[in-house]
């Protein structure tokens, strides 16, 4: 399904007109007009995406046509074998993970899946992980540690599931233990925020040696709507909250929270999803190559130090 953001309307209108002209069956030469309109559309696209506000970046990060975890897994991971269940309670379809080969190297890969349509979104609980999902992540990280396999995580979640049943099953403890599992693993961990990096739902699998963000993704302790509801008692102030939260990749790189910003195709990852996936794959490969020579004890020590130092200069 084609989906367009509100601020993209001028671009979409021009692109629609161009498509109509290209499909016209007549003898009139419209190529000059089409070329002129294409140049104008590209110019507006560049102007728009070169100065996105924090609130607009939130919208782009949530765009339903951005590539999801399963898109990345299908294109980047050969022989991907999903593993299900936490061996305590059950399976959680919001957080997927398993074994596979990334460009010839065996690895453990995991991430949140939001779904693509109504049925799949309900099945995957909109990417909001429950305790059993985090315990599955712990199980996968323990397996990676045991067999000395690098861990690749792809983060895309609004946050952990807020339902009462999640609290009853130990949501906070499961998130904390997942973070601990990341810190204890003596193997390389590379995490990429591909859409939303929300709250504990993100950090639970993003406590990594390398934390990368797509250019228009977001990473924050709370959603702008949640923050606005707490501070201003109204979600109408979400734009102000988005700006204050410093949730963009550019802000977080400056604050030292993330390591790398991955440039998106002009107009966002949703315009060229396959190209975006390949670029992310290149960055993951580069990060793993840099980490591979380090022994387990060094990786663990450096990872601890990395997160302990966060916030010292803020």
C-alpha cells in the first residue's frame, strides 16, 4: 500500500502529475514538460528532506513502507533459521531472532518486527515486545556467547508492550536481564536503529559495541506523545516534546550516544528499500570487521566503559 506523509504532499502531487503525463497516449511531445516537472519534484524533495524537523523525522521513522526486520533478514541473512520461545512462558512474535549467515559469516540476528498490514501487525503486536520476547533475546545472546557468534540486532519498536500482563510476567526484569546479557556477551554486537528506537524496548537489544542509526530514525527514552502527555498533560504538544527529547540521529551522534549515522536515500528509506538494506549491510560488515580482531574480554570491557561514559559531558 502506498502511504504518503503530510509534508510530502507537494512532492506527491508533482510525481502523480508526471506519471499521468507519461501514460498519456497522444502525439504531443511532452518530454520537455515532464523533464521540467521531474527537476522541480527532485528540487522540492531535496529541500524538504534537508531540513526536516524533529517531529517530521518521527513521522519518517514510523513510515509503514520503510524496510522492516524481515526485509533485512531476507536480503542480508542467508539460511536464516528463526528460533522461537523463551523456554519459560511462550513465543513472542514481536521480537524475532535466530541463526544465519551474514555475508558468509555465521551469526545470531534479532530485531523487532512491526508487520506490514492489519493482520501481520496484530500478529507481531506492532513490534511491542513482551517479557518472553526479551527472554528469547537473552537465550539467543547466550547461544551466541557459547558458540562465539557475532550478534546483529535491528531495532524498530515504539517501546515494550505496556499491558498489565507484561508487568505481571516481569517486564522490567526481563528488559534489565536482556541489557545485562548484552553487557556480558564476549562476542561482537552491532546494533542498528532502522526505524523507531523506543525506550527499554530498544536498549534491551541495543547495548552494543557499535550502535548505528539510519539518518531519519529516532532513539529515545519515551515517545514524543508519551512525553507530552506527562509534561504538558496533552499529546498535542508532541512536536515540542520531539524537539526537546533530542531523539534524532544527528542529536544523538553529537551527544555521543550512538557511533554512526547511516545516510538514507533522498526522500527516506521507504523510497528505495532494497538500496537502503544493502547500505546497512555494508555498515554492519565494516563494524564487524573492525571488532573481529578483539578478544572477548576486551570487547566486554570496552562495551562496559562505553555505556558508563555516556552522559559525562552532557
